[in-house]
C-alpha cells in the first residue's frame, strides 16, 4: 500500500508473511498500520505486504518477517541498512536466535501474543513502540528537525485562568503511592475536618475582626483583641479532638511538595481553601522573625512592637503549611512542639501565659534527611514524631511515565507568562533530549530549562523549540 507522499524522506517497510489471511498476519498488519496512522507518520512511510520470502532481499528500511523463513545469505552491497523485526511463535530456539544475531539491528516479538486467548497487550505496545522509535530515528536523518514535532499541549491541556497548582499526579505508578497516602490521610481526618469546619463558622467574625487589627499601632484596642482571643479559646476547648494533626512531606527540592500540600489543603478545606490556608517558607525568613511570623506578637513584646496575629491564628480552623521545616532553629522547634502537643500558641507580649488554643491541620515539608538531622541534633526527635502522617515524594527522574505530561504542562505554563510568544510546538529531538536528562533540580529545574528554551526559540522568531534551544548542565 503506497502511503508515502515525500519520496526523498520515505521510509520503506516490508512485511513478509507466510499466509496473508492468517490471524497472525492480520494482527501484525493492523498493529503496524495503526501505529503509523496514530503517530501521524503516514505521509513518510510506505508499507509493502507480501508472502514471497525472496522479497526480503529487496532494499527496505525496516523488514518485518517470520524468524523461521529468514534468509541468512548476505544481501547485495547496494542494499540499504535494514532494521529487522523478527516474529516468532511460542518459544524461541537457540538455533533461531544464533541465525539472526549477525544481522546487527534486530528485535524479537512473539506474534502469537498479538491476538486470541494468549494476547498480551504489553507485547503489542512493545512492538508498536519499537516501530515508532525506528521510523522516527530514520526520519531524523531525512527531514528537518522542526518537521518532527509535537504541539505544546499534546499531552495535557493547560488553562492559565484555572490557576491549578497540581499537574499530572495520576499517571505514573511511582507517584501513586504518595498520592494514595494523601487521599487516605484526608479520609482518616474526615471527622476532624468536620470539627474544624464548625469551628471556622463559630469564629469567623472574631478572626475577621482580629485581622483588621493586624499591624495596628501600639495603642490598638488590646482589650477587644483579648476578648476575641478568649472567645476563640472557648470555641476551641469544645472540640473533641485535643491535638494537632500533622502531615510531613519529604523529598528533594523541586519534586512537588508545595503542590501536594496545596492539593491536600484544597481537598481538606473545600470552598474555604483561600482564606484559611497559609504558607510560611522558612528558607526565606530570618530566624529572628520566625517566631512572630508563626505565633504573632503583642504590643509591648519589644520596642515598637505592633499587634500581629501570626500565621497559626490567622488560619485557625484551617491548614498551615510550613515549607522547609528543617530550617527552623531549635528554640522555635521547642515552641512548635508545645503547640502540637496541646494546641496552645504562646504569643510574645500576650499577658495570658496559656496563650491561645488554635486547632488546625499542620503540613510540614523538607528536602533534608531528618533522620540524619536528628542524629546530629539538628532536628528534634519528639517534634518529628508529632507528625502523625509522613509522605515521601519521588524525584522527577523516577517518574518516567509522568514526564511527557509534566513537560507539556510546564511548556504551556511557562509560555503563558511570556508576552506574545510565537512558540507553538517542540521537536521530538528536543523532547528526547529532555527525557534523557536526570533533572537533579526536579520540576523546578524543568520549569527553568523550559522557560529558557521558549525564550531562545522566540528570540529567533521560530514557532518550534529545537534541541539547540535546550540549555542545561548536561544537555
């Protein structure tokens, strides 16, 4: 069947079968044709199907043939270098393998696994993937790199107005475990979630009024602030749950801990996720400011001190995310330990020694090895064990099935932030180069490399990212 539209770039595939009407032959033909069609390679490929085994001596780029009818004699010198896909039934014999090992580039596939009761979809997928890979490899020598490309949204659709923070958490088996742990954690906390929802309704007005006093002058209405704190304390003491539940996310920098924390918060808070979710990135905060950022301050705590709620009280009844919790100094670790034990936040300058009782869900994240930190005294063991749930996130290099989804998402997300970007596609060679890179900086590094590639292509006025646009330590 003549498919090829461009004879200069044409890939000739010769399929030689004993019986063209057999189920084995029809299955092989269908897989071959479906692969070429689905990968938009039809314009470049010419497929010939014959049952004359002498035809295998004719020039062809790819030969698909039954292993028992392979002619081992050397072809004429003028014949093209050929990739051979051998099909066999049931078991391989040592003799058959030895006969084909001198062919150079060859692969073996069990044709009896392509159909019937013995069908194995993994073998079908392996055959299709190999055909696609070899055709693209041959084409890379015959067509311009920009002709073999994918649209930026070829794997996942991105809408910048949706402002979603989680992408492609569902395809890779490696990520199924932490995601399943997160879902089970939320299910476990269902009754606690309902308690906090009721608490938010009861304290909403008090918290809104306290927010209005934020950063007020030292002469702020401290009497009214104290009254609101007392009211919040009363509501908190009525809750059945008398502890702070904590979730600890671990994993290397840029692996998605923040995105997973935001996903958990959204699932836990529902419609209240914006107002009652707070994040403190400790890596960017001076140690002497951490206390007030977390627990707040009262006028009189120090010279020129103003009233500050602190992230815990501001998100009372909600979720607080402590990013890079391993950076917290020992003095704050001790204070945080006390809070997780009895829910009491001790505020500098506040005259009530019992502080304020603040129920919430606490999420911590770190890229440090906390077991090592505990061994050297850098992180308190008792604080570590206060986190009831612990979820470890894998690095990007272990999420191979996810990679193209993450790449497609990152390309669109970064492109949306570049004004008047002309880029619409990325070449297959550029994709393959990125796939072979380990990304020690994980998703954050992927975003940086993608952003620079988009800029490089855009500066040249091109609509397609090429491999020369990809910059990185090992790219």
